[in-house]
C-alpha cells in the first residue's frame, strides 16, 4: 500500500468523522435517559434517538416526547408535551384536562397534582407545557411553568436500546 493511498484513506476517515459529528450536533443524536420522570415509558439507561432538526420546520404537538433544556439548571430533561400555545390546562382529582376535555393518558404512572404553578393555566404563544409520565416523581412545567420553544431541543423518535 502506497503512502498516497494511506493519505486518501485518512482523509476519507476524517471527512466521515466530521460529517458524523455535524449530523449528531445538528440533525440526530443518541441520548441516554438519566432520570425516572418518564417511567413507565422510558427508564434510566434507555438509549433513544432524538430528531434535532424537526422543530426548525414545525412546532411540537401534544403527545410529543421532547428533549429540552431545564430552565433552572444546566441539564437536559425528557418530557411529554401536554399543552401547546393557547391550550387551557386544568388539574381535577388527579386528572389532566386540556381545553375542558379529560385526557386519556395510559402511559401515566400516578395521578397528576399541582406542584408550584397555579391552575388553570393558558399556555402562552411560542411555548409548550410539559409533564413527565411519572407524575409523582417529575420536575416539569408544574414546577417551572410553560417552556419557551427556544428551550426545546428535539423530539424523541424511537428507543434504540433495549428494544
């Protein structure tokens, strides 16, 4: 093998690594769940695939599981969007109501009670209201309020591991 062909392989390898890093930073990323707030849906140690470019072209929808920046700490959180701009959210007898309709949430592991935020609440423009599926053990919008869309990093699209 000549020195020229070795250089070509090294250049190709460096380009591939660079493209991979750009894709992970901008478009898709593998993340590891490090909290219990989304149990029963996701567990600590689960590896998920995050779509980071989707919300550059569309807004989050109710039901999306998103990765977001915690507004109080320098950590990322995984939560479910339960309210979008203009939605009126209420909590009654441990149940979530959106625009007056009780939500069917089979993924929720415990009742939903207020924490610090006063209900009812209307989600402001350019914001979402997020909750963990493990409502008894979740730091979410009941603590810090609606989240500006600028803090939403991406949407979880699938679990990679375990299958």
